[in-house]
């Protein structure tokens, strides 16, 4: 005959499954700070991630993981991935974009960060305009 303590032990939560999320890049071009990266597997299963390997524990099941970078009040760099923890440990990757205007990338293989060409174009344009402005200022002083 089982007592109440043994019955309570039978209904404990199921064992947790290790899930590793590898995050690459969370600092957009032109920003000095990294944006927080968040992953939500289900309501109530939300985690804040950092750049590099993040080790999480999830219950066994199938989840639709949603990942994003938090830029002030907006979710940017959104990506999603179906994750199945019923078969054991899972490793997947998330790459935050180079700009806040691009989507993120998630998958079971290492991912490339999107938006690099746009970021380079912005950087080149910024420095070109700055150099042109300085040149015009110098010419205005010299030609007086």
C-alpha cells in the first residue's frame, strides 16, 4: 500500500531536457551596446539569452521556438524554429541581424547574420558624407 508521500512523488514534474542555444551577434551596426536576445518556447517558457552558448532546461515536448532581439519596445530580428525535446538534448543556433531592419536566422546548423551589405552601405555613406562635410568646411576656411 502506498502512502500520500509516495503518491506525491509519482506526480512530480518530468525530467528536464538540456537545450543549447548558440547566439551569434547581438550588436547592430552603429550601436555601442548589445541588444537583449529572447527566446520563447511556450507561454511562461521565456529565456533571456546572451552571445555564445546558452544552456537551458526544457520539459520533454514539441515547441515552436520564437527568437528575437529586443530594441527598446520592439521585437527585431525575429526568427522561429520547431524544437522537439522528446528525443533528448537539442542544439540549435540563432543569428541576430546586423541591422534592426532585417530578420534573424535560426536553424540546427550555424547561421549567417543578415543585413551586412546594408550595414556596410550605411557605414560607407556615413563616413563619405562626414568626409565631404569636413572637406567643404576646410575649403570654406582656406578660400576666405
